[in-house]
C-alpha cells in the first residue's frame, strides 16, 4: 500500500474526526459536518503520513552492533543452540534452552538480527513464555524478524540496550516484552539475571517483574516494516512491530525512543516504561497479555517519540500506557480505535510523567460501532500541547465515547485541541481537567462537541490558581477557549469551571451555545476574580456564551457565575442571547465585592451582560424569548457608551427581565442597563435594589441610565428602583418611555432618604435633561411614574416627565415625606399632545410637607394639553413656596393644566388641618433656669439704669421670627412660615377660580382691621424695630440681621 492509499484509508477508518474539525482545514470554524477535512490532512501529511513514504534509514545517534546471535552456556539444564538458517550469516535457528513447566529459558552471549535477517525459535507450541537474556556486553540490534511458534509470550532482556531498526518485525503468537533490566524476577523469588549469569535454580514459576541494576540503558524503535507478513496500522502507515490481537508489546528501559518507529497491536496493549536505576517494574498477566506496575519505581527516565505511531486499534479493548519522567511526542500518534462490530469496549490511553510535551501530534481514542470507546488520561507536573496537536476521545457510532482526563500542575494548550465528541448517535464522554494553572491560547480549544443525534459530555475544569484563555489562531479562523457547543438534537451537558482567577481576552471564549435542535448546556463558573477583556483583531468577542445561534430550535443554556470580582472591558461579553426560535438562557452572577463593566474609549463592540433577542442575519427572525439577568454584588459600575447590561428584544421574541441587587450602583458616561424593546415584542422588567446608593450620571452620545423603553408596537416594561439614595445627574435618566406606537412602561422608585435629579448632558448637539421619563414621543401613550422618598431635589433642568406627542399623558405620583425642591428650570410634566396633537393631560399627585421653588427660576409643574383636556394636579402639602397656579406657562415657576383647544384641567391644593393637641408633651414641674437663656446685648450706661431711663423688657407675641434659642441668629436663608390659609378647591371649582383666589393684593391694615402676618422688618429713626404689614420699599435686598458690635464690655 503506497502513501496515497494509506492516506485514503485514514480518511475511511478514523478521519472526519469531529473534534478535530476546528483544527483541520486551517482550523475552519465549525458550521456543518461537510465543511472540514480530516485529521490526516492536518497532522499526518506533515508527520505520520510521511512515514508511509519515507526511505528506511538508521537515524544518527544509533550504533549498529555486530549482527549475530550467539549462545552462552549458563543454563542449568539444556543449553541454547544457535544454528544457521536459510541464509547463513543473517538467518538463525534457535533451539534447546531450559524448559521448566510451560516456560522456556534461553541465554545468549549476543543477540542481534541483521537487516533482512531472522531469528527463528523452534519451540513447542504449547509453551506459555519464552524468556531470553543477553549476558554479553553488546546491545541488541534487531533489524530483521523475530519469530516463535505457538502463542508463547516472548521476553528479551539485555541490560546493554536494545535497538529495533527500520526493518525490525515480529511474528509471535503472544506478547512481546523487551527490557534493559538486569534480571527477570520470578514468582518463587529467584531471578533470571543477565548480569550475574550463574546457573540459576529454575523451577516452575511465572514472571513476576523486571529488576534493574546500577544502570538502565535505552530502547530505541525505528521499525516501519511492512510486507506480506505484517499489516498497515490504522493510519495507513507501516505497522512496524506488529503483534496478534489482544496481546501486549512492552518496552521497559532507562529511556524509550521512537525514531520513525511504529508499533501495532490490534485491540491489545502497548506499554512504554522509562525507569531509573535499581527500579523494579511488576508484571501482571491478564487477558491482554501483561500490565506493568510502577508502584515501586522511584525514578523515571524519558520517553521520546518522533514521527512514530503506536496503534492498538481493533475490535476493542486496546490500551496504551506511557510511563516516564519526561514524555515527548513530536509529530507522532497514539491510536485506540474500536472498530465496528467489535467484541470488547475500548480500553484506555494513559500518559504518566513529570513532564508531557505533545507537539504536532495526535492522541485519539475513537469508537466506530456500538461499543464504548477508550478513555484518554494524561497526568504530569507540566503538560504542554502545541503546534496543531489533538488529544481526543470520540464516538463515530452508537457507542458511548470515552472520557478525557488531564491532571497537571500546569497545563498549556497552544494552537491545538483537547476534547471529546460525538458525530452520530452515541454520547460523547466527559472532559475533566485538574490543574493549578491552565493556559489556552492562539486558537487552542478544549471541547466537548456534539453532532447529529448524540449528546455532548460535561466539560469540567478545576484550576486552583488560574485559567487564561487568550486570542485566536493567527488567521483569525478559530478562537481559543473552552467549548461545549451543541450541533445535535440532544441536550448539551455544559461547562463547569472552578478557579482562583479567570482571564479571557483578545477574542477567546467559553461557549455552550446551541446550533441545532438540542438544548445548549449550562456554564457554571466559580472564581475569585474574573477578567474578560477585549476582542480579537478580526472582531471575535471575548467572553462567556450560551447563545441560541441562527437556525437553532433548542433552548439556550444558563450562565451561572460566582466570584468576588468581575471585570468586563473593551468589548468582552457574557451572553445568553437568542438569535433564533429557541428561548435564551439565564445569566446569574453573584460577586461579593464588585462588578465592573467599562468601555475604555476604544470604540470596540459593546461590553457587558446580555440575554437579548436579536436577528443576526437579515433573512432570519428571532422568535425565542429573551433570557433573564440576575445580579447580586457589592458594587456594580458601568462606565462608557459601549458598556451595557441588556435583556432587550430587537425582534419578535419577548424580552427578558433584569434583576439587580447591590450595595451601590454607578452608571456613567453613556452606559446603560436595559430591558427594552425595539422590535415587535414587549420588553421585560427591570428591577434594581441598592442598600446604599444608585448614581446615574453623564452622556456620551447616549444618556446613561436604566431603560425599559419601547420603539415598537408593544409596551415598555416596568422599571422598579429601590435604594437609600438615588442621584440622576448630568443628562442621565431612568426611562420606560415609548418612541413608537407602544405604551410607555411604569417607573416605581422607592428611596428611603433622597432623590436628586439634576444637570444636563449633550447628545447629538442637543441638551438632554436628567430625570425620570415615561414619555411617548411617537404615537403611543405615556407610562406612569410613582416616586416615594424622604426628600426630592430637581435642579438645573432636572425632570420627571410623563409627556406624550399625540396621546394621553401619563400619571405621576410623588409621595415625599419631607420636602420637594424645584430649582433652575426643573420640570414635572404630564403634558399631552406635544406635537400639536390630541390626548388629555395626565394626572399629577403630590403629597409632601413642603413644596419649594424659586419664582424666577422657571421651574414648572404641568399637565397641559393641546387638543385634549388639561390634566389634573393634586397637591397636598403643609406649605408651598415660590411656585403657584397660573393659567398658562410663564417665565416664572408655574403650576398649569391648560389646553390650547380643549378644556382646562383641575388643580387642587390641599393644606391638611393640624391637630393642636397632636404631639403635646407634658412639661416637668421644675422649669429650666431661664437666667442664662437670654442673650446679652450691648452694654448700657449704669447711670441710665439707675435713673430709670431704660427698662429691660422681653415681649413675645406669636412665634414668627423667633429663633429656637435667643443665642441663635436667623440667617437670610431661613424660611418664614406662611400662615395664610390656602383655599381648597372643590371638584366643581374651575382653574380660573383657583387663580382668582390669589389675585387680590393684601392691604395694610388700620387699627380696626384684623391682625395679619408681618411682611417686613423696619428700623425707625428712634432705633426701634417695627413689624409692618407691607414690604418696605428700601433696603429689601439687604440682610435681615447685621452682625452685632459690642462696646464697653
């Protein structure tokens, strides 16, 4: 079979290896089963495939020994006899030896088989073991055939080393064990020694193990032999050293080298063990020959395979074990393929060492039928998988795929793939990675993928220190990361991660998305710190994804993250969105310390958390329901116009809900939290609860804030905010507005202390207000606003708006325990018909102790209309200052319910009656000494006092103007309580009546008039202070109190 035929066989028997499809064909991104080349076009054209056509040679560094076989005379009973074979000088016949039970012992001075030569053992067919030792000083160089009769196991022990040349081959019925041990220990305690060849007492016994002395020489395999006596292995390369099915081929030496050397044992076992001096390796015989026990080995040697293939593919049960200190695979392969109609489940491929390096190589365990595939396990202090290598366990039939288990202190995967996969109906096996540090970069992937009808396995990564997922392949075709993507009709098992620190950057990702009818898997991550940063140069986003991709009908998986800190920067995302008919999953994040989502001004993609509904393609429709976002953290910060938390819908599918529980929330510089709709479906709800404060501030092309707005035909969602303090500053906003035909949503704000709405920002050269908005700028109806807090400040264009362009205005309800302050063009509005259209003004209900404005600052409360009827404004307050009812808006601070073409609305202002007995406290019998309660003024002349010209007097009439303590001075900012009774309008009263009740000026009373409140303080020419009913016409801008200058103290 030539090289081309060998490659074709590879395609037929094991290729289209699904987990490698990311790797093959230039790491093309998975789209469909047909778009990918098989593994041979990726690795083996560079390495193993080359073996099929390479010229046989002996590599530099090997020194052929004298090509001969000679016996010694050190056996106790019957000596080994060597005679010439068919071609004298190169062919040898071996007879004689010492037979004990079913064991035959041979002892050689030298044992080498020349090129094209042979060593034919003429033994009884009923033997169990043929045990051979070499007692001379030369290594064994086997470059020909070793053949024995029957099914006996064949042992070759040479402490000086063993080399299998390019033409070395085996024709044996049993297992083959080659070792550079000094002796073979038998079960009765005796040793068959090659370095102390005194005649042993051989009795019926079985081999117990291999005992090394003060040296441990190497074993080298260069065999690529292929003729009618052998077979090609399952990758189409020469079989090399080939045994019968279900047998064991074991090399045990100080070093094991595969230099273009192949081993083939169909359904059997390959053992490569590199051990140190004075080691003992146990031998346990089983159904597949022997298993080796390294329990008592303290020091190991190195194993290096260069362009070598070790293959146990067959009807099942194949095992490969490599045990050493440093294990290097360079353009080499280990295969354990279970063929269709097999008779036994697959075995296991194990690599154990201090260091494992896999470079441009493949380790595959595949089942092609209905039997379970072999497992793959790697264990070392440090493991490196690089240069387009593949380590996998896969099912391409109905059988269960094997598991992939990797345990290391440090695991590095570069431009390579580790994983399990199913391509037909069998389920893929699990992947378990246990390490301290994991680094996956340059397009490398760890995956559990599923195609057709099988389910993917669970991908579990436990990295006690850190996980780094970085970048993409150089051509931008494949991102690095951890994947459990689903292309089948079954549910994905998902991804589970535990680590100290998780770093995902430059386009790398964790993904359990669905591309078909099966549900996506759940991604569960526990890490102390998360860093998700940036995107790749080709635009691939970094992050965590459980999306429902275009065309998929399966449900999206959930994302659950637990941490102390989470940072998302520069276009990185956590997304459980849907782009098809399947419903999106849920994003749940608990970060005990903080979550930061920042756009650093690099104009990248949106950074943040997403559970959206959106059509990726113009020809597709996203009908699935959006997922929910649940956040629980200490401090949540969003900064920059590309920073987002969004469960919005931009298509037919319903939007999801966003629920946030924090100590402190900061949303700045154009960042937004959304549960909005721009499509043909209603948006979800947005609920934010902060035990401390919420601060929304700034504009960068778009306002910062919280949004459940609608731009479509259906309603905006409700928006609930609970906090101690709420500040909306510099153009930021909370909005459940309608910009289309839909109804605006409702905003409910509960702030136990204060709410501040102040400042403006610039968006598209337009000044935008800060505040609460349920306005309808399209054809829809405005929503409603309900605000409960202790103190409310609207300043510098701050606003609460439920206005409409062409429909009824919304309702505004403000329950403010202490005070509402309106300053500098602030606005509370439920006005309708802003676009000169119809619609009645909305309702505004205000309940507070004090409503305070400055008349000249043009702060307004309006429920006006254009064509419809003006709205209703009800105000219940103990006192109102600086703002009053007017028929229409003026440059002053106004309360208006006017309509341009309809009836005016109603304003009802209520001042609650005060129970004079309420809050009375019984005074103590012993009053406080009042002698120190009167402030001492300037001193006076004692003579004047003696003459009676000046008397001390202290007169109090009422409480107006009196400080709480005589030592306190009233400042100019003190508000004098208005004792005038405000008329209460009855429902039938008109706005004009309300206006007329405050129109007439108050006249100065004469002595017969009733007592009125003082309006001014005047100092007359005699130095007396007078209270007047009219405001003084001079010095009315000066301070009421001058500082006290005391003389003659």
